[in-house]
């Protein structure tokens, strides 16, 4: 198999990524020093993305940890902890040559053993997507301290799409080996190789990172310190940005109704680049263990009862568009626009519920369900409120449940004590990384967030997913993932609502914020503050 064939799925055209020429800006000399006040919301439960793939954890932890590579705007690999990579002619081995002289923040040497440990014990066992991404890895060899070779059962095009500091975060073997990684104290006081060192975490207030003076990328980072403030109130976040008390906030941090006003201010910028690699979408997930939701007709009725246009245009103020399938349309090579669809149709919803045997009672209701919405801000709460109104209209009494992030994660992904949950997922540049985990029965992994929480298990779906994992030919992989989408839309274990359009708000004095398609999950080592 040729290198070109392996990389066929990484082209910028599939993501609508602008060319580097289009992004070119007049060069300015970076200024060294200064403290950046950033906002992270909600508060991350831990600071290690390899163990918790939530967005808040990723925003902070990718400043502390490095990956083997990062990505250029055309999705080509850029060296990080690995300086180069070599693919065997038959596609069955992938070798990385690591950067010499890299130190962990505690002074220990970074070596190939850290990569081997992270892949074998963390990415493939704990990470919500790693077991699928690295499923083809048969063995990890470390012939010397700076060389890692992956022996593959079959060629695996997906691996090179998942090697940055967020998706394949490398942890220090000398700290994590031999114990329960999820209970390791270093999850709260992380030790990485990245441009910033962990300094302090005051729960409910702030997380402080300081410049790593021994960072391998000479001269970086430019900032002396980053203070991530934890600000639950959306209006307060907007006020901090407007008054200059905070200079950086990713992942749509302000009320959507405030964006036009903030964008018009002379000192603020609204940046939409840096999310291309993520390709996010918002969905409802149904717990198929619940009696009412076991019946596919009930799930179809819920789909017909919801107007996605209202969610996109009114609830999300146009920062999204109605979703057609579980693979967003931005992934043009994989997206299937011809899946079974459930247009807004209240009469059809009512008929399906009647057909399923759930007729209205004396109070007008058919049955009651709960809805645990993602506790990431008002936009998710408002989405839940709309869904509640829509379902009550067809006789489903829906109760919204609000909670903090750790409680939400435990309830949905550990205890499975929910009826309907709402969340968003990153599709990334390949459905094998970000989408199949929601439908593959082998991704049901109690206690691991953002995996298959619905309990959905269909042998036909598993067969399609596993065939896509093995497929080498890009056209065949794309065909199989289109089939996966059709099955998902037929069985409906979750309901795609909208494709999300995230943005970052930052001070115009903060430069070089978006330096690649994965910028929202990359370090701020290139960022600098004008004097």
C-alpha cells in the first residue's frame, strides 16, 4: 500500500479547510512575556485529555502535554514529539523517530517507552476513541529510546489522523505505570512535556499554567503565564471579555445573542477558524435500556416531533445548521445525505406513539421521561427547554435535569441512569475516530465518557464498522461509513440535531491564536500579546 493511499482521507478539501495562501497574514514579530487571562467553562473534572476527552479538559491540557504531531491547514503532519515518520511499503508497519532531548516537567527523559505505554495502556484501554483508532496495532516495538514502530494487522489509514496532543496525548510512564490511571493524583497536578507547566488549581476559581523554560521548541512559548478563569455565568464571561479582564475564550463562550455586539467592538475579534479538525455536531442519545425507548417507533416519533430548523436558527442563533446524518456534511467524502429522514411532523409523531401502544391518558400525557442536558452552558439548557416543549406537544412529559459535569458524566456514562441525554461530539477528520464509537457495541465501556451510552448493539452495524476499520481502499471505506450512517438513521439510537459552528472570542491584542485546523485543541505556544 502506498503512502499516498494511506493519506487519501486527510485532504483539506473534505473539511472545507481554507488554503494556507488564503490564511496568509502580514508577519509580525512576536513579543515575549505577559500573562494571558483565558476562560474555560465548565470546570474540567481532570486535566488529562487521554483519560477524559471533554472539551474543557482539552482546552487546558493541550498546553501541558504534547502529541507526536500536530496538523497544518491542509491536514498534513507537522512534527512535534516525533520528528518524522515512515510507512512500510506494505502498510503494515509505521515507525516514528522521536525528538531527542525532550524532558518531562519533573526532569525525567521522554522516551519511546512513554509512547508504548500510552498506546497500550491508555489509548487502547481507556480513551473513548482510542480502542477503535488503534485497533489495527498488533504490537509496539521500541528498538531504541527514540524509535517507536507500530506493527499492524492490516493497513490503518485512520491512525495518522489522530496523533496530536488532544487525541493521542502521551503520558509519563514513570508516573502512571503499575496503578489505576483514572485515580492517579497526577490527573489533577499533571506532568507533561508541553510548553506550559502546571502551577495551581483552585477549584471553582482558576487554573494557572506557567512557561516551561526547558521546552524543546526553542524560544516558545512567548507567554509567561496562562490563567484559566472558571466563570459559570455566560453574561459574566462576556463582560470579562468586553472589559479586557480576559483576553481569550474558546468554544462559543458568550451568549449567542451577544456575538454581533461583541464582534463590533474595536478591541475584540470573533474567530471561527481552528475548529475544522473537530467537525462537531449536537445530538440526543436514547437509553435503549428504558422500556418506552426500546421501541424504535417511539424514537422515530421523537425525531418527528422536533424541528431542527428552530434549534439551529432560534436556539443557536444560526451558529449551526440542521443535521442530516451522524457524519456532518463538512466531511464531504464520508457524509451520506441519503439516509432515512424524520422531517418535522407532529401528526406523524402522534400516530407512531399511538401505534406503539402509548396513548394519551386523562392528563393528556402518554408517559414521562427525563432529559439530562450537557452542562456546558445556556445554549444546551435552551436546547433542552425546546425539546421539552416539543415532546409535551405530542404527549411525552419530559423533565429536564441540571447538574455539574462530573455528575452528568457519572449518570450518563457510568450508572446509565438516564432516559435521554444531549451532548455534542467531534467527528474529527475520519468517522472511525469520532463517530463510530456511538454505534459500535464494543464501544460500550462503562465509566468512559462519550462512548456508546445508549446500549445500542446490532451485529449488522458491528460488521459494517469493523469492515470499515479493515478497509484500505478509500472509496470502500467511504462506502462503508455511508452504510453505517444509513443503519444509524434507521435504528436511531441517537438523533442528530444540528451541526455546530463554534467560535473563539479574543482580544485583538492577542495574536496567532488560530494556527491550524486543530487550534481549539492545541497549545497556545505560538500566541503572544502586543504591548
